């Protein structure tokens, strides 16, 4: 573990490799699971404010689910999450070429909303857990991401570099540069002391 500001970061975040390959996994992380995407408190407000600008980018069943349940729900762990269609995929999922993608991200790319997608999705495969004095940053290894791990190894892409934009969004560019610097120092030390 290492610490940067109020974040405690698992070493897996810098040691493990990851590079998503949507053609192989088909966006399964947006479909599989027993809960929707975790939402930050400010994201709930944003979704409520900009929902009408996102809805045109969603499938009819997603719109119907959101109209019925709302833009967010509380799951069994008492966390705010996106609603699911029939207990399966996220209500914000759209399919393009049989690949699950984020309708929120499509709305963002079209200039219709100010957020690219929920932070938890943007950060994936990293997961954040808030504690009173710190935020834990952990790497989640899910079986559906085996192609991403293989691709990350092939490209020598550390997890934290794969999610650089999301980490900068959450913690800031200075924080990210510090993480990168720590990784470089650790790499140099391991080369010197094999």
C-alpha cells in the first residue's frame, strides 16, 4: 500500500496491467452484476438536473426503467446506484455492434451533458471505498476482464495509466503526477535491487 494525500492505494494499482478490449469483453461490466453503477452524491444531483438531455441517447427500456424508478436507486448495501433493467443491465446501457456502451457517455460526446459518465464506471477496474480518514483505492479483478489483463500485459499498461483521465478527474493532475512518480521510483529501485 502507498498513500498520496488522503488516498491509500493498493500496490496492485501500479503493479498489475490492464487495457480494456471491448471487442472481446463486449462491455460485460455494464451488464453483469447485482447492482447498478455506484454514484457519488454530486452525480445524483447532476443526473437529476441533466437527465432529460441524456434520455434521448438511451434505449426505450432504459428510459422506461428510469421513468419508473428514477435516475438512481438505493441498493441492498445502502449505496446510491444507477437502476437496472429487469435486474440485469444498467438502465443507461446502449448497444452498438452488440457491445454494451454508456448512453451517458454518448450524450457527453454529443455535447448534451457535462459529465462523461459516473466516476465509478470511468475508474473501472479501480474501486474507491470511503472511510472517515481516507479513501481506499483498490484494483478489482473480475473474470470478465481476463482479455483486459492479457491486453494490459501485452502493452505493459499499468492499471493506473489505463484510467489516468478518471484518476485526474477524481484526485487532480498533481495527485496523478505524484502517483506516476512513485511508480517510476519503485521501478528504478526494482531494477537496481532485483
